[in-house]
C-alpha cells in the first residue's frame, strides 16, 4: 500500500495511491463509506499521517481495507470528490511533521571512498554515524523548491532510502527491529559542503565538524516523498536500486544491499539511545556520485530526481533564496 499526504482545493488530506499510481483515494472519505456499509462508526485516525501512524497496525489495516473497497468502486476513474487523479493534486511530504528526523553519514563504502581521498577504516563498520535534521524547517515534499540561501555556495544532492517508524521503539534488538517499521520513502539529504558564515582565525577539527553538521540543517534540505510504501510490500529494504538524476543526467546509482549498517542495526543503535516514535524518519545514508566529488553542485533552475525501485520518484527543483 502507498500512503500519501496531499492537498486539493486548499485542504490537506491523507490518501492511498492506487490504480498503478494514477489515483489517490481519500482515506477518511473511503472509510466513512465503508463504515456505512458495515453499519459501524468510522475510524478517527484518518485526519493526518502522524495520527494514522500512531494508530499502528490497526490504522494501516483499516487504511488497506478502505482503499481496497474504494478502488473496487472506482471503475478506473476518480470521482473528483473522494478520489482524484494524482496529477490533479499537490503531493506533500508523506510525513509533513515528524517528531524526529535522523540521518546517517558514511553508510556506503563507495561513498566513503569516492574521490580517492579516503579509504574505509575498521571504525566505519563499528559504529554508525547518526545525526539529526530539524524537521519543522527542513522537510519539504515533491515538487517543492530546494532553496539556496546567500550563505550557501556548494549545495549537494544525496539520494537515500528513508525508514518510517510505525511503533514506539526503545532498546529494540536487531532481530525484532523491522517489526517497528511502518514503511519506506525517498529522501534527499541535501548538504551544503563548504558552509562559512563567519571568518575564523583557524579551523580546528571540531570546528570543521560543526561546519559540516550545520551544512545539513538549512531550510528545505530534507525533501521527501512521493509517498510511503508500507513494509508489507517491502519485506527486505536491502534489495532496492537507488538513482539520482540532475537535469536528466544520472549522477548516483547503487543498491541498498551495499549498506554498511542495515536498517535493523540502525534501529537497534538509535533506539538504545533515544525512543523512536511513530512517524519518526531515518534516512539511511547516500551512495557514491555526490556532486562534491567533481565540484559540481546544484544551481537555481536545476531539476533533481531521486528514484528508488519499489517506491517511486521524488522530484524537486532548485531556486535561490533571498535570505
């Protein structure tokens, strides 16, 4: 099942994408229709994606039933009231308001070693490097603009698989970790490589590390979408191809099977430190082919597309920001 957040006529809703990704079904409306035919109350959790994810397996099961019932009634055509052509709606970030957004650095050997200046070391396989992005200002959706502010000079792309948490998780063991996943989406971990806000007399290693970290935090630097594919459809997240295109030119291509830390180990590591909540996102790191290797960065007017097999394609454009 594909779950989406979308807006039409100024109203934001959650839906299921059906009919070979051409139609989005309003889940609240579909559930009301199904509830009437089953002589029951409609479910209260189809208000927004975070509320649906917090409803756990019950919510996803109800969504699947409502979507299947609505698709049978469609006869291949949206009605414009409870179902819409995907091309006629504005897709939003699937989880527009996650509580937390985690990212991994250096989770693929080819990315660690690209450019020829570094070799993978034993420590790269011992401890994942996890950082966070501020979700309220970085998360944007399909079709939204990645904004380059005046302080940015070297804005890079990073196509990544993102995990959507579906249950509260604390101290989870790797063998159980995938049971806590609601689904998967696509993310671009946009990065400013040479951030410099103020001149300094000298740069110590920790200063350079914070420059790198702060370069991850700029507004609009976490595009996500186009939807969530639920974990029942992706039982193994380590078999997926990732490709990134800039203006139609493929820059990145690899498979998630090359992760140094697979999804279950990532969840085990993070949940030992902090409680994961439904709707939290974990972007699992990028592959080789980033622009920094060749000194080629995103420019205003560029079109960036990230495609992951079994999920879909996330498309964003790039624009300059005044501040």
